[in-house]
C-alpha cells in the first residue's frame, strides 16, 4: 500500500484537530507538487515537528492544485488551519523563499481528516 508522510506544522495541526471538518487543505508555500500520480484515497499521514516528532493523524488524498493564496482562503477558509486570511498570509510568508503579495501555493486536499 502506498501512503505519504507529510511533515506538518504543529500550529496547523493543533488548530485543525480542534475543528470537526470533512476535509483540510495541506498547503505548502511552494507551488511544486509534493508527489505525482497519487491515487485518490491514498493515505496521507501527518508527522508532527519537534517537540512531538510522531505521527499525529492523517487524511485521504483527494486532489492537488495550485491557487493564489487569496483564492485558497476563499475556497478553504478555516480548512487552511488558521483563523483568517491575514493569519494564512503570515504562515505562508514566514516559510516562503520569495515575498509576494498573493503567491501561488500548493493545495493538497485531504478528506476525512483524523487526529490522534
């Protein structure tokens, strides 16, 4: 069985684990896909960063796309793992190599997220 292990921002994880959502956006500041030809339904596990360093949950791959940051907020809202567009801009900006006003970001849509 194929699966993906994505290193997950702890704040993103904590925020989403307190919600009851049917899907989440595992965004990345780069518009470069994490993988190619992933089958729909592939398990996608969340590996937490320090100090936790363990698998904290996961979801199931639905689709990947690139979107301008503002559109990602419009489409996913709280499913981005933050409270506001400004919070998403801050989270992306702190990780992005180039500072842009409305950068293209990678959006990996995961269904049925679970948190351990």
